[in-house]
C-alpha cells in the first residue's frame, strides 16, 4: 500500500479520482493499492519563541537575540486532528512507502518533510512532481515517481529559508517594537518590499 500525501484536500480528491481511489474515510481516501490524504497547508511549523524558555515570553531588549541551538516544531493548534490521521497512516503496517504529492516546489517539500519528521516516519519516500492536475498528468507522474532523496537539497533550501524567516522576524520585530514602544513587524521579505514601495 502506498500512502500519498497531498498539500490540500482538493488535490487529494483530484489524485484519488485520477487513480480510481474511491473509498472515503475520515481524513483520507483509500482503495486500489493507495491511501490518499492531505496536509491542509503547514500542519507542522516552527515553535514560538516562548518554547525556548520563559524569558522569551515577554518581549524585552535584554533577551535578544534569540538563537535556538536546536529548532523546535509544533503542530498547528487547529490542525491536530489531521496531523494525527497522517501520523497514524504513516505507521500503518500495510503502508510500505510514502509518496510526497505536495506542491512541486520548495514549500511543498518543506510542508511534507516537516510532517514526515514530526511523525517519526522512517518509511521510504517517493516524490510526485507534476505541474498539472489533469488526470493524464497525474497518471504519468505516478508512472515516473522519483526517489525522495533526489529532493534532499530542495528540502535543505526550504529549511534554511524557514529558519532565516524565523530569526529575522522574531528578533528584528521584537527589537524595533521594544525600541519604538509599538509593534513594528519586521521580516526578511516584508521589510525590503515595504522599502521598495516607500
């Protein structure tokens, strides 16, 4: 049995239709040798600063910079049910491999790998890489599944972006908010974009 993890329920439904998988369950669709489920976007994300110590709960100049030695992740509060479904499916005895069918790109890779790692899954990964949701494209993509290891560098790039966003966003936002006594959101993308607009 192959567990196919898509980024969104609508993609899961399209993949299921293309593969002739029709048996709907709670949070997944099963049949024809496949179990198809979905992430609902970023199910697993970097923890807030307070997860690294009580001293970071309150914003203060003296607690900066916040530089985690080991990154912590949490399941989004409103998405716990779907994460549990995915985790249980990954650990099902009849599931032999996991297909990453999240969006073809850096963020899709990150979304899948964060869930896979948080779930403690060790099963082999295959990668579905398609740019069209047409049945023929999905079918061809499944005929040409790639080894997940081929996308390790893409995942590394995504993780670097994720950590950089956190470091800049958390530290700079707190610094400028404390210095100017009001909330000033600073970010790796939003700040240069705002500068260009101004």
